[in-house]
C-alpha cells in the first residue's frame, strides 16, 4: 500500500465486480438502444474504460472535461466546460460516466447543459457517491458505491493529479492534504 494511504476502501476485485454489476444493469435498461456515452475527464477514465468493455452493446465513446478542484480538496463551486463533446446528441440515448458525485455541482451542471441539447434520454452513472456532501439536489441513475465523507484516491481519482494509477481505492491520509 502507498504510504500516503490510510486504508484501502475497495480492492481491485471489488471494483471489478461492481463495475460488472453496473454494466449488467445498464445493459438491461438500454436493451436494443444505441448509447452515446460521455466519459468525464480525467477522473472517470479507468472506470469508463472498464465499464464500456463490460457493456457489450453498441456505443459511441465521447469525452468531456470540466474544471476540477485543482489542488484544493474542496470544490470552488464554479464549473466550467474545458472540453466539449463533438457529436450531436439530439435524439440520442446519452449516458454520462463520472467518477464521483460530491457536492453534485459538476453533474448538475453537466446534465442541465446536455439536456438543453435535446437528447432522447440522459442517464448518469457514477462509481462513487458521497451523499453527505451534497449542496445541490442531484441523484445519479447508477451508483457503484456510497462512500463516507473522506477523500479517496486511486482508480482514476486524484489529489493534485497524484494517485490516479493506484489499482485500488484508498482513503488519503488527512495530513497529505491538510497542509
Ligand atoms: P462535485 O462537483 O462537488 O460533485 O465534485 C465532483 C468532482 O470532485 C469529481 O468529479 C472529482 O473529480 C472530485 N472529487 C470529489 N470528491 C473526491 C474525492 O474524494 N477524491 C477525488 N476526487 C474527488
Ligand atoms: Mg471528476
């Protein structure tokens, strides 16, 4: 285990199993439809890559990038699109794939923005949810794991761009981000 990690919350195996279950659920709900998936850079990359391979139905892979926390561990509250999808989503079945819902600001903003482009359906899938931290009303359609109010890293999630390539999800030691 990395020395900055206090404890492992989810192992590689637990993540893999849960991603399979989420994919099965999405596949059942979207049966017969083509899905335009939107992975939110950069945190969702690992999850997105694993999820779409488990989906096993026709998909288009798109990416969006929004302003993130930067070096702070608390959101500034402002959301800005840094990179937008290039496909026209009007009339399409869209699935946003995100790493984690915290305050809810990012996904609230993303879903509002994409709905204004008139997709046939719009669903959101998040690997992690921290409901205690919500400041705006938002609920994802698919959630992998509900997590307590601790800062987690690994499997795509970072703190100041570090730890994204850990294979497990770990709780970051508070002393790493408190100074
Ligand atoms: P929200 O807009 O507050 O819901 O924040 C969502 C974004 O904050 C996510 O896409 C993550 O990039 C980041 N985030 C929130 N909590 C954590 C965490 O525990 N670890 C790493 N990133 C986090
Ligand atoms: Mg993110």
